[in-house]
C-alpha cells in the first residue's frame, strides 16, 4: 500500500467518524428544541403570544433563503467552483445576521411582554433566545468557513468543514420551521 493510499484511507476513516459525531450532536441538540416545543404547548396550550406577524414572516423568509445559499455554497465547493462557494457562503452569513437583527433587534424590542411576564414571555424568549444562540453559532461557523475558503483551504475532494457547516445550518433552519408556526401561527393570541 502506497503512502498516498494509506493517507486517503485514514482521511476517509476520520471523515466517517466526523460525520457520525456531527449527526449525534444534531440528534442530541434536537432534544433541546423538542423540549422547548413541548414546554410551549404545555404552558400555553391553544394560545400563542401576540406577535408581529409580518416580522415573523420576514425573518422566516430570510432564514429559508439563507438555507438555499448554504446549499448553493456546499454544491459549488463540491464541484470545485471556489468563487460561487465564497459568494454563496458570504450571502448565507449576511442573511443569518439579518435574521438575528430581526428577532433580537426588532421582535424582542417590540414584543408586548418581557421575559418575566408570564408563560407567554418566558416561552417566547426561551425559544427565540435558544434558537438565536444557535444561529449566532452558525454565523460564527460560517465566518470561519468563509475565511478558510478565501485562503484556499477547501477543494472538491476535501471540504468536510463546509459540509458540517451546511448540515448544522440546515438543522437550525429546520428547527425554526417548527418554531415559527408554534410561536406565530397556531392557536389564538393570548392577551
């Protein structure tokens, strides 16, 4: 066995372990978000916080569009298209920041209640706060991936960090797909 073959076998083994580790992390993290959803329905039942529907729709749209660009970035690097990868990663990061500004900068400031104002306040701030923390983590991950991409550290054959970042980002987006209706759409407004 040549040194190159041994190195590639070792790389594939590590890649397999990394993928398993990431999926186990995502699975364990999904229990946190699942617990928050259960808490929301336990505490609020058929009611929901009275929130700005248009703002909720806008931040949800921003996050969904960011997922498109994340997928585009991952596909681009897998095909060796470094320029499209860099542009799409940067757009994803900007949209993630836009989501955070919408939720934390606007929704938190305009919500008709605070974190300690009963069950609706507690549920809303806990769910959006935990999700915002994960989006912020994703934005930081995107920054590192973008920086490394600008330095030419990824190729069509080796781009595990991009794959991991994309999987994490899509996970955070899927979580919001469950949180959005639970907070903004389902039930009658409480208040």
